[in-house]
C-alpha cells in the first residue's frame, strides 16, 4: 500500500511483542501470520511493529496488506457496492486467486508480482518482490483470518463502534449513511470469522491484557 | 517506498497550504514538483500533504521518493561509502539518474513504467510498475531532487541536519554514530550547493518564502 498513514504507539508495540514471543517459539520455515479485525483497529500498525521486531531478530519477512487485493479499485468500489447491494460487501470482494498466487510465490521463494494500491492516485500498481530468503509472511486485513494455511491467526478484538468513539474514523473520512451501512456489514462479516482465529488481542487500555 | 514512517505536523500542513496556490496558478498537465532538503527536514511529509491537497482539488499526483533510486542497495551502502571515501562516494552520483529520467519520461508520455521501490521494513529493493496515464503531476522528493532537470517547481527546505538531529532521533530511523554524522555533513554540503536552484524556500521556522 502506498501513501497510507500509520499511527504507531506503545500499545501496538506491546501487542507485537506478545505475538513475537509466540512466533519465535513455534517458527517453522515459510511461516504465515494473519492479523485481522475491523476497520481502523490497528491491524496495519501491529503488523508493521511485528515486522520491525522480526527484522531485529534477523528473520526475513514481508508485510502484505489485503486492501491491495480487492477486485474493485478503491475509486470505483463505492459505486460498485451501491449497484450490487450491501450484501456484496464481504470476503468475496478480495481476489482470492491473486492471494493464492502470492502465497504460492512465498512458499516457493520466487520472484512474485502482487497488487499495490496507491491511495493518492487510486490506481492499483504492481509490485514485484523476491520471496527468496523470506521466512515469514505477515498478512493484515479485515478478512485475512480466512487464509486457512496460516500458522498463526491473530484477531484484534475491537469493533468499529469503539473506533468511532475514539474519533479515529471521523478524522479520516466522512461517515455518511452508506458508509455506516458498510461498516456495520463489515463488522458482521469480520465477527462471523472470529472463531477461525487462534490468538486474540485485546486493546482494552485499562487492562492491557493480551490473551490466547 | 514501503513501510516509511511519517511524522506529519501542523507546520507541514501550513507550508503546503501556502505552496498550493503556486501550483494551481501554474497548473498544466505533466507538471513536476521537486522537494529538496536535508535528512529529517520533512521532505516526504511535505510531499505527502501537498499530494493530498492536490487530490482534493481533483488533481491526481503521484509522489516519487528519490531514496528509492540509490545505485547501491541500502544494506550495502555504508560499506560501499567506506570503501570509496565519503568525499567521493556521497553526493549526486549516488543516484541512478538514468532510471530517474526514464521514469520521468514515462510520466510525460503517459506510459506504463517500472521503478525501484524500497521496503524499509525489510530493506529489500522491490520494483513497482505503475501506469502514468491520467497522472497529472508528480512530486519528486529527496536530498538532491531539485537537481533534476525539467522540473517546473523547485522547493528547498532550509533546515539543516544540525537542527533536525533531534527529529532524527525521534523518528528512530537510525542509530546516531560518528560515521553517520560524517555522511550527514557531506550530504549537507551537497544539498546546500543546490540551494540556488530553488523557486520556493521553506525557512528554518517552516515559513514559505518565494525566491526573488
């Protein structure tokens, strides 16, 4: 993802360290971690911090953002969703074939081309990267927990309503009725996938508890 | 550039607001803006904010970071500089100008173009393929960006590394060490030698000043 903005803080680092401990314990070659949760709950931030920590440990890794894998480009997505109805919002919006191709490239340690959205131009650029020597793949995104072959499936326990309360969303975008409907629908889909996860992160700042 | 950390502040927003009318006044298709300044002076932040404001004006603008265009891979750069001596090694010759001009030509000609794209988390050099069709402007930022020929608007940030030492530590980009300070001093000399090329200056208080 190009031109995205991250807001990194201690809670992301703390969460990333908790995940790191687990990863180091059970690391196998070509290890896949997914980080899922609702919009603006800090998935990308946790992924980024975890990436930095793994690099410090000398472990080759790559971050993948599922937002790059939507079949419909960002600028056309709203119209498309309006035309197809709110039920079209969900994990079938991802291009799973392209996701599989990227995962195959990672497993085989090959030069691989993947989509990379530029948030300024709204275009889907193509990024070519070499997976040779890359041991860990961190995949973050609303529905990344659907990737069955992942070794560790992290789920962030926050809802979009919490995010709205923290004014994180309203600072970034206009929340009109249609956007609220989408957020509600994404919430339902993400929560329905929650049982697939095996590592639950709770950002409840009063307790700072991370549980398995 | 993937995985870069930006610290966008009010000063960047304010400077961009003053620069925006200059750009709009001279608006034309295939307009090129360049931003130079020393390490930690806020080039990428300013570039990001300007591109975002242009987007609001309906202008599609793609930021291009010249840090992607070093001929020597990030992981090998220090060793390479040590082998060649700071005076000879550090400077304009470190950029791969052929690739820079090839990408700029592709931008001018609405072509599909492939450019280097460094992943700062992994320090890998990936390649990004983008279609410049419909991209109205590019903003090139980097130490020596205003050295680029054929640029329409050149912006120079006057903060030196002496003033931004703190900013660098805060950004946590790299540990301060003596060798790094020598490099910064040499970069400082080269960047300052380009100063006269600028059309717009951002002074040490981050105020925008137009040249003559």
